[in-house]
């Protein structure tokens, strides 16, 4: 028994059944609700007939990795928030003036970096997918995040600072 494509998904996400099949089922030119039992999906093809089955199979794994890392990031942020609130040296939460100054400096730094990337042609290389440019960008961002994280207090540092000041550690909600 040969394999034949009887339906495809259009750009709106609707399933479109080939004209020959619609004529055979006698609902050509009409809307129809069809119950289809899928026994096995052999292959998923894009509009050009190229197989996308492997990338579709990877999607749940990618979503899982993203969700796991997002949850880790949220828990890390909550931990650092509590440590900064408890640490006697840091003035936290920041005042609106200080927070706006920090946001403005990050924005200006980002615009400067974007301008330098554009001027040097690195932005075009990034857009073209040059792996060397991407490796450099990822390394720079990783180092920047690492430096920022090293500046934040750890639980041990916060506890030592509180004990040195003679304050009792208070639990954070």
C-alpha cells in the first residue's frame, strides 16, 4: 500500500484536505467536520516537501529545558532578593532614582554595544549565523553575568555581616 498525502496544514493552522479526497468523500465546496483516527504519523512535511519530523519531536524537550531554567532563574532571583534585603550594607530595595539610573546606564551600554557591533560589521555576521561571532557574544554575556553574580552577597556573607553588626537574622517571607 503506497503512502499518499491527503491533507496539509495551511498558514492559518487549519487542516486542508486535498481536492481529490474532498470529491471522493462528496463534500467538495462545503465545510465538513471529519473525525480522523491517526494510527501513525509517518512523516511531517513542510510546504516544500521537506521533512520537519525531527524538529517537531525536539520541541517538547526544548520547552522542558526552557521551563526548567526559567524556574531555576526565578528561585535564584528570590534567594538573592532575600539576601539583599537582609544584608546590612546594601540599601535594598532600591529607590526609584537609583533604579532609574541603573536602567538608564544599562540602556546606554546596550545602545553603545549595538552601535559598535553595527559599525564593525559583527551584527551582520551575527545575523548570518557566523558561529565565531555567536561564540564571542555568548562568552561576553556569560562573563558579564558571572561578574554581576560574583558581586551579589552569598548566604554565608550575609549571615557574617549580620552577626558582625550584632543583628539577629530575620526570616524573609
